[in-house]
C-alpha cells in the first residue's frame, strides 16, 4: 500500500491532534511492545509513535523496522515522533481515528 501525497496530507491533518500511543525506549522493539503496537493499529488504524532513544539515524532505522514488522505505512516522521497507518478491514467506529473525525 503506497500512499499518495494527497492521502498523506489528509492523514497528517487527522494525526495532528493525536498523542503518541506507543513510546519506544532504550530497549527498542521488544515482543510486548510489538504486541501493543499491533493492538493499537487494529483499534485505531492511524497512530503516533514516539521514539525516545538513539540519535537521528537510529530513530530512522527503528521507524523503518516498525513499519516493516507491523505491515504499516509511514505517513510522517518529524523528530522523535512518527505517524503510521494500517487500515483495518472491519474498523470499530468508536476507536478508529479515521472514522471518528
């Protein structure tokens, strides 16, 4: 799934008011963190992640690894915060950030 520039712009606008749900610390991508990330993407579809460890290159590698392992699409990455998207086939309208606008 590749996002167009217009889609990215729309998702960035939706994500603007969101707070980071997942915070990646010094331990990196642990199994419990990946399980929580999977749950958050299933529930919310569009989420913010804060990478609180490493320098710029380490954060870029972690964001890429997170996107690959979770089958999510990177929408935006600014500093220590990344916005990722994985659409759910049957989203919950009460939880999905895409449907609750």
